[in-house]
C-alpha cells in the first residue's frame, strides 16, 4: 500500500544550480546576489516597502519586537491558537501576552473580542493569518489607529494571499500592518528548509531594521558606500541568512505561480470530496471570508470532539496516511498556564482538540486525495 506522508518538500529543479552559483561567486554569507534578488522579487510583486530575509520567521518576529521597542510590562494581544514563536518573540523582551479567542468559523483571532482586552499598557496587536486566510484587517487597523498601537502581521503561512478592505482595494497580506513576518520553513508553500522574512511597511523602522539585523551595526550602510566605516550603533543580532539559503529560495520564487496553481487544485479536490460531510453537519471544513483569498497553505477539517479526531487519525494511519493535529493553545501550555490570568478561550480549546490537518504538498496526486476522502467518509458511514 502506498504511503502518503503529511508533507514532502517540492524541488523545482533549479535549487542546486543556484546554490552552485552562490558558492562559485565567493559571497556565501548574508546579503549576496540571491538575497538581493529575493528582496526585489517581494518588493516588486507585492509592493512591500522594504523586505529583509531572516534565518526564520521566529527571527523576523523577534526583530519586530525590537523595532517597536517592547519593554517589560508592555502588553501584546494575539490569538492563543498559534505557534509558540508568535508569543516568544515578545516574551523575550519582557512583554505580557494577552491572549484572545479564535473565531467560531475560523481558527484566526476573533477581531470583535480584541477591543475589551486593550489597556493603557497595550503596545501591539499581532494578528495571525491562520492557514493563509486573512484576518479582518480593517477592524484591526481601526483599533490600532484609535488606541495608537502597532500591528505586526504574523504572515508565516500567508505568502501570496490577499485581503480586500471595505474600500474595495485588494492588498497582499503582510503589506497592511506596520510590520510583518513570513516563514519559508519546509512545510510552507514556498520554502528554503529554514528561513523567513521581515516586511517593513512603516518608514520609521527601515533604517533601524537594517542595523538590528546586522548585529546592531551600520554594516549595510558601509557596504553601500554611505559611511567610511561601520561600528556598533544599536542592539541587534545576526538575523540574516546565508546567500545559499537565498539561492534555494529564489528557485522556489521563480516557480511561485506553478506551485500555487497545483496547491489550489489539491485544496479544491479535498473540499469537493468532503463537502457532503459538511452538508450533513458532520464535519466542519475551512471557511474563506468574502474579504480573504485562499493561498491553499493547508487543508484541515474540524471534528466533533477529541475522541473523533483521534479515531480518524488512527483510521488514516491504518491506510498508510499521515495526518496531524495542530497547535496546543498557548494559554494552556505548560510554560504559560501559571501566568495566564485571562478568561476561558473556548474556541481556541475546540480547535486544539478537534482540528485535523490532512496531507498537503505539490506532488500529492488527485487519486491520493480521493482515497483520503473515502477513508474519512468511511468512518462516518
């Protein structure tokens, strides 16, 4: 019986060639020619004001925390149903995390529950575009304007996904908040094994972002010939990736449209195959709000309860198919339980217990998807 793994990194065929070119150039540390090409790609295609590759999305979020000058006692609002990096970046600077519940129809943050959480200590809101599906950014940016807060988009899963605001303008995710962070981990649509990017949409942060990323030095200015020598001018760390990683990433970016087209076909096949279960009220499928687009980062179902999800995982495993649950809500995590003083977050807890992710990768065959759907439907029959 054919084994269907949960994820399989897709190679376009140019990765080795570009890595060889990077090595041959003699410039394999950060900010080489392929890094610059990646920056140009994102800034040109999506209109991001300034892009800087990082070694991970985690690093991009940590840079964002440094840029908005998070200090002990500051409060940062974010969903509890997210990856630990979203929270860690701000906890490392001394912030208190204020967790918000998820929506009933989608694992993303419930935008209508944010305002009651805002206090005079709130510094930022960090919406997470779960599964690449946009949060309602009009509501979030309106709150930021009203209370003078920063917005940092956790767009780890949101490459090539868009938001259409009330004004009818369609904008790429990552271009709306003051700052944004993307991931190129091997599980993402476009990947480089490990890797990330910070997007700076606010002019105030561009100059300092380069300094923080280069260990707190003005080295980037030196290489551009803007200063005669460089030195330590601010806090920072080594956030920039090797140009070898950028070379791999650029090969992926050149094939972005092809990759996206294939992933969308896979997503649609899942949706059509499992739609009868949703129509019977047995299973909840992903919801794409009218203001959002679908970048097909993942396909998930929401089961009735933990027992049902466990049984489906085991049934799929017997048919040689890997499926996985996703996050443990951070407010229930071993690290944060003792510190959490907020209200219950029932929707976050429901997704923790009930959400099931199905295999999703470029080389997944339609017949594989049909078999997976048949197995899931057999459970309910």
